[in-house]
């Protein structure tokens, strides 16, 4: 696909209404931050300490691989207010934390968590939502 057609496609996706989005809402959760670029040595306590200088941190959650138990390199930090989350996002995005630069943005809320099922046919695999 050419670059121009990819850009046009992206613009169409952005213009589509949020009701057509199946998995994520279009508006960010104003007090929940997505934090990527975490070192494997980061734990929830150290992440909370790093962000608590910007306000009251209500929850910290690092995502771990279910098989290895190792950090997947990202997590979420919840603040008690939108202003605190915005200050933390602005201050911590791009900052080095335990030797790695962080990527911080507002988290997107999951709208629909339907299970996907696969159906095999002689024409290939098709995916459908199970209800």
C-alpha cells in the first residue's frame, strides 16, 4: 500500500465515530496513564514512588508475561485526579527511569472484551466474536 493511501485510510479511521470502535474508546481515561519502556527490574513499588511526586497514586499495575513471569515492559498508573495525571504525563514522558526512557500517554479504556473464536474451513481461518 502506498504512503498516500495509508494516510487517507488513517484519516478515515480517525473520522469514524467512536461507536464503530469495537475494542477501545476514542477518549482517554483522564486519570489513568499508560507507561511503556519499563526496565525488567521495575516493580510496582518503584513505579509508584517515581510517579507519586505528581499527586496521589491510587493504583499501579505492571503487566507480566503469564508464562515466564517477566515484565512485559509496560504498565498503568492511576491518579486520583485528571490534573495530577496530566502533570505526571508531561513531566515523565521521555524521561529516563532505571536507564530506559519512558513513553507515557493517557490510557485508552477497553469498551468490549468479547472472546474471539476461530473457525477453520478449507478456505482458511476466519475469526468471529462468540456471544
